[in-house]
């Protein structure tokens, strides 16, 4: 992952090397800070937009590194994730204390296993 200056094409920063998965990166505000979500092969990561520093990461290993379905930002502190290949789904909770971020997987189960398509959040319910 790297960031480019949209006017010049100059590389502004490069993130630490990590094999990336299929899901697209996305921005969202969590725990009061706009961040960049990255689905890596072995974890879900959030990076700072300014320098690409990993703010937090949660282990999320899928067979063959196949993190494909887009996560859903449920609210300002929660992200829903799901994967096929027998993995299932889970909910990540993000918090910030004194400028330091932490995240944990607060639950997971095998009931919803998005493989190639992503779930949808509608009126407080997730459909997949």
C-alpha cells in the first residue's frame, strides 16, 4: 500500500510490507479519527492517512489469505467483517485512549460466510 500525490504522482508514503488480500481499501472515521482500512492476508489493518502507519490491527486469517468481502463500518467504534472458506464473521471494536488505538474482535461465529459478495447494513441489521 502506498499513497500518491494526486497532482504530481509523487509517492508520499509506503506502508509496511504485508501481503494484501482482495478487498478494496476504504476510508472511515473510527474512534474519532479518519483512517484507511486495509484487508491484509493475515489481519485487518487501519492505517493513518498522513503517513501510512498502522494504527491498529486484528488477526483475521482466512484460508489462502482470501479476505475478499468488504467490511462494514457499523458505527464510530465497530466494524463487521466476514469471509468465506469456512471462516465466518465477526465484530471488531476500536477504541482510542490518549491518542493510542486498540482493537479487539469482540465476537465471531460461522453463521455468515461472505465469500465474494459483501453484506449490507440496513436499518440496524446486517444482511448477507
